[in-house]
C-alpha cells in the first residue's frame, strides 16, 4: 500500500494539475514545463518530482479532472434544489471537462500505453454518476425516464465538438438538451 501524501503535498499536486490543465487548453500538451511551473507557482523540479514524464502529467491531469467530475455528482444531488438542477449543474461540469479534454485529445490519440486505459476509466467513473443523477431526476418525475447515461454523455460530448469556434455556443446547445429532458 502506497503511503499517503501530506496535505501540503496533495495541495501542491492539485495546484500543478489545475495549472497544467489550463496550460494544455491554452497552448496544447507540448506547452513548456517551465510555463506550467510558473502558472502553478512552483519550480520545474517540483513538477518532475511529481510527474517524471510528460505522459505521467497528461494522465494525471485527465484522471484528476475525471475524479473531480465524479465526486461532484453526489454533492450536487445532495445540495441542489432539485435532482434536475443537480443534473444540469453536473452536465455543466462535464462540459468543462470535455472542453479541457480537447486540449489533451491529440496526446490521448497517440500510441502511448499510458493513455490506452483512460477511456475505460472515464466511462467507469462517470457513467454511473450520470446514471445516478438521471435516476434521481426521473424518480422525482422531473425528466423523461427513457434516457441512458451513456447516451446523454455521448450526445453532450458530440455537442462540445467545435466548442472553440466563437460562432458556436456548445453550452447553449447542451442547455437545450437538458431542458428537453424535462417532463413538464
């Protein structure tokens, strides 16, 4: 069993991952490590201590974002005014993830073994969360009952393609889909 990291080490790692995610979206995954370090307020050595290779950093960013999205589902369900509101909020987080993932897309399509299990990881973690939110909203009679989680996620993903085009508002299109799930 791996030893638990100190709280400050975990915070440093999260700061690095968040900074890397933003840098990847803005400049692609080949952004210089020194730029990520500067954005995170740490030295280059700190990045390499946590993530010895660029592939390690890319995988960690992806997993970090999947985990944040997965963990948000139950929290939103508990704290939102309705299951539909929780679903809509979670889908917005999912859109944020997808937009960030586009910055990682080229690297994730490569032949590197480190990237090959990420899609299954994504599905294993996020489909059940989306399903839980859909089930809660359906049980509250707020949405249709004939929507599968993977179907909704794939549709949202397809609507996010081209989100970097200023003439296309992916969030507006996704909002229309979420509104279209409503029963009343």
